[in-house]
C-alpha cells in the first residue's frame, strides 16, 4: 500500500510539476489569444519543464475549411516562443499533447486521408517532435472507414497509448479503439471494445499497475449513451468495466476525461443531457480502484454546461474546465470549477466576453494556479486559440473580446 501511494504521488507530481502553492512563488495571471482570420482551436495544454506552456490545436489554412495540426510553445507569461503546423492539404486535427521524457512533444489527433478517387477516411495521427517542435516522425493508424484518435499519453516504457473510436474494426457500428505503440510509433498491439451500437473512447491514462484506464461512452438503454469506464491490463485485455447512466431523467451521459487519483481510484468528468428544456449539466464521478462509484456530482443552471477535463489538485480536491451558457457574460463562457475532495463546489469562475468561449483543457501549475486552453470567437468567421493563466482561486486578467 505504501508503494502504491508513493508511485501515485510521483505520477501526480510529474503531471502537475508541483511545488507547494504556499511556497511564496508569485502567481502570474494572463489571458492570451493565438490565431489569424480563420477558425483556430486550442484543445490541450500542459506546463513544460521550463515553466512555459505547450498547446495542441487546430489551425485553419487557406483555402478556407482546410485544417492543420497546430503546436504552440509559450514562455511562462504566455508569450509565443514558436509555433509549428503539421498535415497535408485536407483536415488534420491536434487534440492531445504531452511533453515527452526527452523534452520533445507527442501530439495525438486525427487526419482525413484520401483512400481512392473521391474516397476519404479518418485515421488516428501521432506526431513526435523535438523540443523545438521539429517533426521527428509521424504515424497514422486506421482502416477504410472513419477512425479518430482523441487522447494520447506517453507510457513508462517510453512508448505511447492512444484511444479514440473506430468504424473500421471491432464488433459494432462504432467501437472504442486502444492502440499501444513503441517509442518510434510502431504498433505493438491494439484492442477494440464495444457492442453492436456506438461506443467511443475519449481519454486514456496508464495506471499504477502498468495497465490502462479508459473513459468514454457506450450506447445502451433505448439507444441513449451512458458513460463507460474500462480497466485493462498492460496488453489491453479487459479486467473490468463500469457503466454510469446518469440520473433524474438524463438521456445522454458521457465521460470526457479520466485520471487516476492518489488513493488509487478514478475521477471522471463529462456531461449529462436531459430531455425537454433542462439542457445539460457538468458531471463528475469518483470511483474506487475497482470502478465502484463513491460519489457523483452535477453542476449547472438552466442552460447548457459541459465538463471536458478534470485534474486532481495538490490539496486532494479537483479542478474542472468546460463551457457554460447559464452563467458568465456571453453566449457561452469558459469556466473553471474547483471542488473539495468529495466533489463539493468551493468556487467557480467564468471567462468570456460577448462571443463564444470554451475551456477544453486544464492543469494545475507549479505556482498553485491553473492553466486553461480553449477557443474564443464568433464560431462562424473567426475563432482563436485561448490561453488563460489564473491564480489559485481562479482569478485572471479581465477578458477582452
């Protein structure tokens, strides 16, 4: 048991790059945007070893509606140090990023590829760069149909684990796809999970026992989606799974992000959608090490809320980001929600102006604050990558359109 807690502590320290938030380190705050005249999106952010930040996202290229993977590196105050784009002349999306053990970066996402004249399919895409964002290798994984990679993490052996969805393989119309590759991106094994209906994997993380935990959704009762948590061993063989079907009239429930917690359990965030005019709510679920529910909480007003990312914080509580149109200043605003160890709200902050703002990824920073990436704009003509640094209470610089 002591070994497990020590291992988890090391994992969480690596994830956070943690220092004591009461150590006297000044807490910087800023709001930055990156983009041109088109539609650009920030999907994943991580603090880097040098105290700066790396963002993975999507950049619209000319002519319009063609997209490239976009990797942006900033210094500690959010100013751009460099940016790189990857992809061909179609649609390539950067959805997940992590700094790797060698100081470079791994980016996961999906790419639309031409399979024959006027035939197109989606593939998982995995891009490895050096510390300056220069491409070292790119790999794609997929069949003749639609396959999307949504989450990537480096594993303790120097390889990578990827999850997403596949229409090309598996048992049903759409299945969860889990792929393990080595340090050069060569596939070692893959597994699919699903039944005869639609299933999707949104997030994957290596667990302390060398296996993996996946969250997403499965299409179950009456054709509605239910949040799905799957635990597999080091070769991707399923050990157990749990389904969470929401509460009080929700008809769609999904898991968007999962993290193993310091007690060996799991924290999941996602959303519950309701029939009628109730909209949808942020949903967080805490489980034990076997996926048994310990508690779940929903947060929301009369409109629509969605949780996209959750992290355990150094005080044992949780930080969640997503979007809301029940609170804030605009059409949709990004939010930052802090809870205690039992998921009880401590505070919530919103970020936005008169346009649309979305929070897609959050991480606690070494000074005890938080870094968020997402998007801001009118959703039609222009969207920019959004980067917000807050203090430990979620306060940042005033937001300007």
